[in-house]
């Protein structure tokens, strides 16, 4: 299996990555929004941030 980040051979310990560094890079892509998962739920998409008046408790 090839590491999806650097294209080197993957290591069993970090599979599918070759190292902790590449695994951390991939995790960082999720955290910073580089990777996203699409949603079909209308509530998940907001044009404007909610104001306190718009919140329902």
C-alpha cells in the first residue's frame, strides 16, 4: 500500500500512512477544512453565523 501523503510504502504501524508525520499531516487536513464530507442536511449549511436572537433553545 502506498502512503496517500508522500507516496512512499506504508508502514503497518501507521497504515495507510508511512509514518506518524504523514498521519498527522492528514489529520491536519481534516482540522483545517482541506478535506470535507458533503452533507445533504439543510441545517448543516449556514450562510451567516447565528446571532443570539436566532438561536432556539
